[in-house]
C-alpha cells in the first residue's frame, strides 16, 4: 500500500485511503449479511399441520370408535356372574359348607374359596322339616356340634331287613338343629343312593367323601342347608 501511494500528493493519498476503507467496509457488511442469511433457521411448523391424517368428509358415526370413557351398562350386575353358592359364602371366614338339596350338591368353602364339592342324598320328602318323622331335611344355617366315629353303628330302615351295618359310614357329623335331634352329615352303606331323596332327614355322602370332609371341618363350623 505505501508503494502504491508513493509520489501522490497528500490530498490524493487521503482520497485513496478513504476509498479503500469504504470498499473494505462494504465488503464486511456484505459478508455479515450473507452469513446471517444462509444461517437463518427454518421456520418451525407445528406438528399438527404436517402430521395429521386428513379425515374424509363422508366418515359416518358408525366408523368412529366409541369414547374410551364409556362405562359398562348398569344392567350387567357383577353378582350375576357369581355362582349362587359362592355368593352365600364369599364373605365367610374359615370353613363354611353350603348344601343345595335340589341339586344334591355339597360345596365346602374356606375363606370364600371353594375347596371341595360332593354329591349328596337328602330326605325322602321335599321342603323344610315340620315334625319328627316327616322324612324332610331341615333348612337353615346350623353349626357342627359333634364329630363321631360311626363305623360300628347300625340302623333299622324299617325295610324288613333289620339292623344294617355300616348304615352311617365311618363318621357322623352332627348338626345343631333347634327343635330336632339326630340330624347330621354321614356316610352310607348304599353309595347308589347318592343324588336322590332317600334319607330320613340326614345328609348322606359317599364314605370316601365323608372321610375327606372329616379332615376339613371342625366343631363350630357352619353348614347352610337350602332348598
């Protein structure tokens, strides 16, 4: 630069310097604007405007999924899905027995859960017991009051055969039935009688079943007998 300006007058030197400075200033401004322009970020577009799936105008209401907040209809009761015997015992603590005379079924619950189910035989006549000798099995909730070894007991069924050995099977689980005595759950000498109305008022089980039941119950446990 000094060599170029050599020999020029002072006035011309000043004009040359000013011109160079103006060129350099203009060049700096050009560079700054260019850099800023090319680094300018792309405008942000909301995702909804670029990613949303267009919905056709002819979509019927039948094609639209139901609201996720839709509730189960009130008419469907949870209790309707619970077996009747379970409803009676689901809130019971400990061991609880439910006997359905019409279905010839005994079901054993422990803390509300089924732990056993057996076929039974009940009184010859249907309905609740009314008097001694009416051959009906009493209905209601009764406690177990005694568990007896009945393996040597005999009974006369008034069928002309006299005393029958093993009539009560291995055990007699006596129930506390107010107004009646001698009502209990026991085994039988006639396993073919299970599932029928044949007893004088007691509840019969197969001998194997009454042996199993004996291990599951204790004095004080409740037995519900219903029609």
